[in-house]
C-alpha cells in the first residue's frame, strides 16, 4: 500500500540541548488510520506537529526528512507550507475552546478557511459552511449565523473543529487527542463521526492518543512511543494481542485491569436515602421560582467500611451535585446518614467535625493545590484547622507518615511548591492532604482524568493499596469505565439525576441491564 507521508530519522531538540524526539522513522499509509501512542512527554505530539512545521517556540528539527506525496516538507518555504496547512493536511486539537477564536462566530471561522484556500465567492462559502455544519451534526447551528464558541458545549465545539478541518477535503487529518476532554458518550459520538467522515472522504488519519480503548477502536496501524523513541510498531491486532516490548505490554495490561476484591466490613459508614438536590429556576423582576432543575432525584445507596462505590455518568448526570450534597456544600432533601447520624440536621460545629470524616481529592491537582504554599503548608492546613494545639514534633511525624504512605520522600519534597512536581506527584500530594486527617470516607472526583495512562495506573494502584491498609471507603466519580472497573466493588450508573442501574462491578460489565450502561461499556471493549 502507498505511503502518503514518510518520516525518516527525525530528530527534534529544545533550545539546541535537550533531545525530545530521537531519530524516529514512521510511514503513514494512504486511506488508513495510523495511531501514535505514548504517555505525556513521549514526543508523539511534537512528531505529528513537525509534519506541518508547527513546533512550539524553542523546538527545532535538527535532522531527518518528512515526505508528503514525495515532497520534502522541511525544504518548503513559509508560503508553500501555508498552502498545505488546513488544505491538504488539516489538524484537530485536544481542546477546541483554545483552538477556536472566541471573538469570531463559528460560521465566520469555517468560511475563512474555505476562502483562504479556494477561488470561491463569499456566498458559495456560506453555502459550503451550511453543508459542513449539517454534515458534522450541527444542523441547529447552521441556521444561526451568530453563534460564538463559548455558546457551545464541549462536544459541539469539537464538531465545529471537525467541520473546519474537513472544509477543504484534506488528504490527511491529524487528530491530536480529540476526545480526551469529553465525557464517554460524547467521545463515542465524535469517534463515530470521524470514522464515518474518513470513510466518506477517503481521508488518511494520524491519531494521537494515550487512551488505548480509543486507539483500538480507531487505528489500523500503531506506533508506540516512549522517551522520544518508537519502541514498537505493528498492526492493531499485533499490538493488542501480541505486544513485544515491555512498555507496550504495560500499556495493554492497564487497559482491562480489574480490581482484585478483598474482604470488606459489613459496617455501614454512609447511607443515602431518597436524596433530592433541586436548583431553583427564577424569572421576573422579583426573581420568583417558577420551576426546579432536578439534578438529583430520589437517590438511595449505602457505602460500607473498606468498600469502593464507583459513580459513573455523562456530564450533567448529577455526579457532582451528589458529592456536594454529601459534603454538605449544597442544600438537599432526604437523609444522608454518617455513623447513623443525619448530617442534614447538623449545626455548624458538627459540620466542621464532619470534615475530618469525609475528605475529597479533585480532578486537577494543579488547580486544587495553592501555588503560593509549599508541600508542608498544603498538607498541614487541615491539621492546623482541626488540631490547632498539635505539637511541632507530632505534626512532623504525621507529615512524614502520610507522605510515606503515598510514596513521597519527606526531605525531598517538603519545601517544594506544586509547580516543581509532575502531574502524578501533585496528585499524590493531594491524596496526602486528604489522608492526614485520617478520614473514613474519601471522595475521589475524577482524580486520574488529567493524567496519562501509566501515571493513572500508578495512582489507582496507590489508592487500592491505601484502601487495603487503612480500611478506607471510597466514592469514586468518573466518566471513564476503564478506571471505574479497576477500582470499584460496586457501580452506580447515573443519568439525568436518577440511578438507572446499580450492581457489583463484575455484574455491570458482564450483564448490563440498560442500553445506556451497555453504551458506556462499549468505550472500554
């Protein structure tokens, strides 16, 4: 089969010193999807962006060749490469909100890319834009010419980006983590759309991802990258069923990892009964309540000591409202019983004491850790609030102990600030901050979604080990069924504020009762 793009011995350095891509060679077959897989920092995005000479400041190609249809792209002038960008080779980036211009309407941005590369009048460009928006499933926006990016959901923005990328019927589409920021149902829709468009237009696709479930669905051929080198390549079937390299085996093994259950107590630490979280809809001059958004509607479940409950659902299903109610951060109706005491009846002091019993770890540790506080100040904050009379020696002892539990060295990290750590290390610090108060319940709100697959696996292993040692009870919030499968004993599936299915993890995955749950599981298999 003909190769539409060939990369030979590509070498990329930063500031003429640090080599980030090391003599890689790869071939992109015409009409097929070639995936480049690897963890953050492996060089996969830089390798793909080098095809369009879109490297970031400080990065420079020091050696190699990149051929597109037998033309060496690296020898092209600025004007010549601009005729290829967005025309012959198009790109979809990970975060559409940062890729779309917030000052221009969606229609105008699509029209602009059509007019740039074609001898066409404005009226015909408008008609073409209308057709493109309909083709990517944005028919309702096609009829509204004054729609800006901020008015669209994440999935709609990504569809708009796809419309821009296919506007000139490109030969090659580079998709750089196009679904990472989306929940699982929207992710499936975008992937299906890309596959359908590829088939219809006969495009070649370069798909960059660290998510192997997505790669398995999309790719014909796979290159695996680590530390700037290609460690293995092969067909989809070979990589997933007969991997050779240790790193590839590690990636594949994390794909279908299941939690190894251990004995858990029958002591109930949390009972939720008929819980409602309704947000008022107010209108008029006097802001009169005319209706309610029923974010959580009549939810009931129990959490035992040492048990993990995974709560899964798409954006808007009610996951966040549920945990806010359990933390007593929003008003709710119904019963939330901790140690058989209803927290909805607690006074202020009782709520403060409750904070020691329930702690939370957030999705993005970089946002949840103060950049102005060092590790000692971050982890000690809870101790200072709940145990103000604790001696210096006791505080230090607790700090050493909790950092050891999460795999960090006290002396190496205690005076450092969050920006000095990797994503995985920052999440370990966030977990240490939660554990320092010795809680009984840990709420984990998408704690691994901002991490690549290998670091994600380390954090899941850490959480499972901590649960076993400390008899912790987890409420694990996620839209990622792979992660839910690897940490949960029981799974609750939420949709539109209601529980549509709840069962032990193995039963959910082998015998789902609802079509919605089946679709969620499709994202893993």
